[in-house]
C-alpha cells in the first residue's frame, strides 16, 4: 500500500502530518518516547522568538492589575483548560483574589473534564462571555488558540476590543483572518507527532507562555521576594512548613522563632518579614507594606526610637 496522499497545504501547522510520524505506530515505545521528548525540546525553542512580546504583555498585565483591572484568559479544549489551570494557581501562589486572573472555557465548567461538541465553533458565545464579565478598558483579555482560528476565541477577542480592553493572542500558527489582537504571542511549534493533537508540544509551548506572563506580572507587583512566593496562602501542612522556612531563611531566625513570628503576623509571610525588618507591630507592618516593598524595608532596617532629651537638673 502506498503512502497516504497529503492534503496538508491548506491546513494550519498543528493539523499537518509530522514527517517523523508515518512509522510511529511501528517503532518500539522507547523510540516513541524519544521522538516525543525531541518535540518537547522543540516547543521550548519555539517560545524564544516571543520573549520580547511576552515581556510587553506581562508589563501590561501588571499595570492592569495594579489599576484594579483583570487578566481574563479565553480558550477552547486544551487551550481553555490551560487558561483555567494558570488562573486557578494564582491565588494560592501569589495570594491574589480569584477575580484578578479569570478564565473562560468554551462549553463552560463541564468542558474541563470532557469534550463539549461544537462549543469552540460558537463565536457569539465567546463574545457573550466578555459581555457577562463586563470586560472593559482596565482589563487584559488573552485569547488562547493553538491553531489561531478558533471561532469562540475570535468572538471573545473582537468583543473585548470593542469594549476597550487590551487584547492578546497566544497561538502556535499564523492567525487566521479576523483573529486580531493588540499583541500576538506566536510560538511556531509546527506539526504534532499525532496530527492535530495540540495537547502535545503546542500545549507545552502555551503552558510555558502562560506561566511566564502571570509569574512576571506578579514579580513586578512585589509578590516575590528573593525568589520566594512571600504572598502565598499557607493553607495546608506543606505550605505552612514552607512559610516558616522562608521566614527563617530570610531573617536568619531559628525555625521556632520564625514560626512564632508567623503566628503573630496571622501566618502572612510578607507581614512577618516586614515586622522583622522594620521592628514594628503587625498593624504598622501592614501599613508600611502599602507604601514600600520588602527590599526597601530590609534596606532601611529597624525603626529606631527617638532619642530622649536629657532632663534638666533642678538647682
């Protein structure tokens, strides 16, 4: 039997057949793994040309969040799930409100665990999701579409632009007509080893980009100090131990003393550090953190009490 006839010339790259895939079902598992790994490495390289654009977007996201706006991800299928994943990780990692980074997935919450047929083809549903969220000029809307042609995402971006939001498109192929955004973050990952399975290297590249956008934005907003997530919410045993360890490492306090300081600070790492650096109460530490970062407080050192004036001697 001859080779399958190619019809890939009109398809987006993610739908085309990979040249190393023709015999994929004939090689042993070890070779399948090797090929997949090689493609994963290619996904990392594909992100590099987008780095400057990613920095611009991260700065825009930080500015939007600082001004009371939001970052809203929009996607379908794997792309939508990756948006939900990144949004859901921000509150425990950076101590943010769940409203600051949100995600919309075509087909709604049930699409997180199963395919919702036809949901990605509904451009009006994408537009409607932006209206329901009352997206506006203070927000950044980030569409995610490996193929760069998903109608649901296109509709959302068009409505977001109409409402004055800054728009971003994360994609792995050239945008189709009508798929417009203020900034396009393109990672040219090319064909997948399993044609059309964008959960593979396109998904890997997308995850790298989303990780970088939110992490950089929150580093810019002071949520990270000396490589530690000082605004995290220690909601379980592992995170409480991490919080105490962070305070001990950053203050040179013994672990028991760090734990006591954390308790006084209501288990807020940043507040505990501010108390230690400035030598102040919980309330004063919170007040100072509204105006200064931990770098500034650490550099200034403890607040010195005003020197007492000597009392005049009675003669």
